[in-house]
């Protein structure tokens, strides 16, 4: 089939970007409906192979799948069009929400309403934990990797990138080598040129900030760049690392703001990794007001999504060849198992900071533990209601968040 014209591509990928609520599973299903079932722009086999490739790469798999689809149809320009249309609607909504939150989030009634959102976030992260665990924990090795990952983070506070690297190397080393699949014919590509061009685009604002001696912006850009490299397993996998760094290590935002950021990011279209933009906007607003927020928000978007285009434009031509490498699959499976432990750590962290007003440390390892006397019964009641709504009655996150927010607001007024 001939490639669609630009107007049709803009219309279809714009529709996907505007309707991409519900996380990666819903977004991937929406793209399958639009690109494979309705229009036959991609074959079923190509779509599934592309999805497998995007799951191997760091970054939001749904956004990268849209980018690959656009690249497949219209080259680099098509990939840029599809990827940007997937991100821009959610990024604009996140910017408005973050600036509103920065300006009015400390008002008592607003804080009361957000207590309901925090309760919903605990349950939605638990849902993600259960979903990923059901797919990733295959055999004893998967459970062991998940448990070790949790202990490494929660007890010893080891860096998330180190855990990902060790898990991946372990998976590669333990892989059972299957008979090699027939390798496809060599492809005509210019990987060094792609790497040089997109690597330079990625690094350009960081170099400019270094030359201008803008240390805070440079630190923020370098951190979110690092996050883009280790973002295997979806946004929930790196949220724990991001939370530890921006809340505990750097103090850019408070634990409560981090939880609110995730809750609001869940309600917007586009990839959940847009939570990085929310966090950056809050950090910039605290440093330099509106001007600082705009600068940090744009910088976070640039260093989060420029690498996504790099990975796709670099790996896209080699899709069939990468699909024939069983060791890569084994390494990814080990990383995904470790990610279960990462999300479990994130679930415990969120729960402690919502259900208790004070969280301290204990022992020589500085193990994070709540101050038991600071237990918040209202927050616990709202969390129980969230569990009933979302786990028992299968109510969606947005609807549950509205109900919980209203309940929390009513309790605040009382």
C-alpha cells in the first residue's frame, strides 16, 4: 500500500494523540485499531514486531511505537510528525495543570481535594504492580530478581540504573540460546550519521547551559537525560528513581507534590512519562517563578523525548534483525522482573507518605519507616474507598479520582 498523504497522517495521529488516555495498554490498542484494523497502514506482523522493539528500548513504548509507524510510512519527517502529535496534547495539558498547582496547590481546600487524588494514586500504582508482576514474574528467577530489586532499593538505597544494568547482564548471561532464526538481508542505513545528528540535538541545550553557567538548569537537564537512558519498563519503573532523586536527594519538590504530579499525569492524554514535565515545572517555579517554570518544563520535554526519536531512528531500520536476537529478549525479561521490585518500592513509598504525616529513618542503613503515631485515619479511609472503587467495582482512575476528590473536599469542609 502506498504511503498516506500528510493531511491524512496529521488527522489520524492527531486523533491518536488527543485520545491517548489510559496508559500504554490503551494507547497501543488505540493505535492498533487506527493503523492496522481500520487503515491497513501497517501489517499485523510489522505492528507486533515494532511493539516488541519499542519494549526493548528505554522510554515510553507507546510514543515510540507511534514514531516508528510514522517513520515507516514517511521517513524521518513522518516519525517526527507522529511522535510530536502523540506528545504535544498531553504536554500542553500538563503545563496548565502544573502551573495551576504551583500557584494554588497550597490552599487548604485544594490540599483537601488532593488528598483524594493521593489515595487513588496508591491504588493505581498497586494496579500497575499487579499487572506487571503477572506478566514478568516467570519462574523462580523472576521472583528472586524482583525481591532482590526491592531490597536493593528500599533497604540499601542502591541507584536504579545500577539495578537495571545488573539485571540485564544477568539475563544475558543466563539466556538459553535457542536455534538462531534466519537473519534478514542487510539494511541500508546510516547509523553513525543518525547518532551524531540526534546526539548533538540532545546535547545542544545542555552544552549551552554549561557555557552560560546555569547550574540548576544544567543539573535538571542532566538528570532527566539520565532518566531517558534508563527508562526501561515504562514510567512506573523510573518513578521510584525520580522520586528518590528529586524529593530526597535534591529537594526540588515535596513528597506530596510528587504524588500529586503522578495523579494529575494519569488524567491527561499522552505518555505517563510526561510526569517529568510536571516535576520540572514545579521545580522551576520554586526557583524562579513563571519564567523558571517555562524554562525547566521545555528543557525536561526536550531531554525526555529527543532520545526517544534517537532510539527509533537508530534502531528502526534493524527491526527484523533485532527480532532475531534471543539474548536481547532474555535481558529484557530480567530487567522487567527487576522492575516489579522497583514498582513495589514505589508503592510502599507512596503509601507511607499518604497514610502517615511523618516518615523518618531507622538503623544504620537509614531504612525509611513511618512515625506510627502520625497515622492519618482520613487518608486511610479514602484509600480503602479507592480500593473498593478501582479494584472491586472496576471504576476507572479518572472517575474514581473525581469521587475521591469530592469526598476529600467534603471532609475538609467539615
